[in-house]
């Protein structure tokens, strides 16, 4: 067992890096590890929703073009309130062929591999720049990458920004070259409260929200039925726009007319389309809803639609040097699309072609008792080293 590799993962899992918390201590720990092995580092401090956060950019190699970015996020999804946990999520545990802990698959395992590679790589042999980027708040809209992408070249100084990036998200070492855009939105229905014994004197916001949900469900079914032959191979599970109704809250009690109801939802649109086109269609359809409830036509509710997040898709060119090398090293012969979004949404907008390939398993991401397979974890540093040698030496 590679002691340092496991030591870094143990430390990373112990940091509580849920997106709503600061990840600065974990970023500083990784910065210290990379700096101690000769890399230049910048801790890019940002503020997201009032929480101090930071991205880490670390690089080494001559100021020449055609380098490589290796990147991943450090934040994790919450564990509090998630049923099914049988282990301490902030403690690395090894059991058989699995390493347990929050973030082990998504994606602290990959970051630990990167740190181990830096320790053993012959950095003096680099003929092109090697750049590591570790980001904050990926799980809540890739917000760290959104802030970093337009500033990356400035942070790198005289080192040309590489135009190829390897994102180590959990894919069981499959290679993915695309993902859909993601938009989240809120629908708020403002009704008229009152006593449940006189429903004709109010407007029940929950009842009107039921109409909203029916409209959104109908739109979702339409998109599924249309599909797209162009994306059938890229997104075989869903070659169409998908939608999810996330949360709904409303009402005070069974004997009170619900004055307000709030729905939060999201959708993911196919690449090569305007990410906001579906949002605009949702707005048109909601404006056509009868805003009265079923008890009376005396009063009408107000239906409000607000955009919470809009992140672009990722669509990378095929047959790049990085793709060919990843195919050779992983044994894969084809690439497809991811069902999830990544920091590549924002890096692509900065002119960086991204590929997704990592040691974790997608089925473990965000799950209780999250784990990574030890065999995949152990062989990762050698695979990363081979990619770097082929790309930068």
C-alpha cells in the first residue's frame, strides 16, 4: 500500500468540505503538499453566498503552449440527514477492496492520486506546462470554476493556458466528452389566505401549484417523446432534455387556505442548444395557466418564475491528443456523454477542451457509505503519470 497516497486521502476525507461550508483549510493543505514538491501555487480566494471559499491553481514546466490541465473539485454533497450511513463519513475506512468515506469516489480519491503523482514525477523532464486546478462549490453549480475560468490565464502569468483538460470525476475510468447544460429555477405561487371553511374567499396556492406541476410534467413528457437521433449515442439513456421537480413547500395547516407555495426544479438541456430556451418556454406555458383555484373564480393567484442557476453544456472535440492517450491507457475505444454536469461547463467557455475520466464509480457518488475500489485507487497514480509523460514530456 502506497503510504503517502492513503495518507492524503485520509486527510482529505477528514475535512468537512460540504459545499455550504468553507473548504479553505483543505485547499491550503493541498497547496502545501504541491508547493513542497516544487509547484508554483495560487490560492484564489473567493466569496460565494457569504462563505469564504478558494480555488487552487498549481503549475510547473516551461512557458510553452500545448500543456495539460488536470482538475477536480474538493467540495462534497451533505451527509447530515442522509439515511443509510453505517460509517463515519469523515473518516477513511478500508474494508476489503473498498475505501469508504464521503468524497472517496466523488472526487477526493482522484485529488489524492494527483498529489501522489507530484511527489514521484520527474518534474525536471517536463517540456510543456502541467497545471493542476482544484475547485470549490462544484456540487452547487460549478461556482468555483465559474469564477476561476475567466481569470485562469492571468493567474498563470507567462505560462500559456493549456487548451486540454482532464477532469477526474467518477466514471470507472470510462472516457466522457460531453454533458448537458443545467438550469435550476423557482416557481412561487402567491395566493390569498383565509379560513378553510370559506374557500371561496381565498386562493389556495397549493391548488394552483398543482396546475404548475401538471404543466411542467407535460413539458417533460413532450421532450422525452421528441428525443434526438443526433445524441442517441452520446446520451443513450436520455437523448432529450430532462427535468426534475426537486422540492415543494407550502401551506400552514389543514384548516388554513395555503397563501403561498414554492417549487424548486431543474432541467438539463442537450448540447448545441440555448440553455435558456426551455426556461423561456416554461415561462410562456406558466403564463397561460388559469390562476384561480378550484373553489372559486373570485380571486386569482400570482405565479412567479425565477431563474436560480444557468450553466452551459460541455461539448469537446473528438480525437484530441488527450483522448487518444486516455483510450490507450484505460483500454477504452469510445467516448460518450455524462449524465452529470462538471466544471467543464465553465472551462469550455474559456476555450479549454475537457474530457472526463476518473477512478471513482458514478453509482457511489452522493450515496451513503460512499466508497472507491482499492484496485482503481491504487493504479490511478501510474495512469496519471503515463498521461503526463505522453502529454508534457
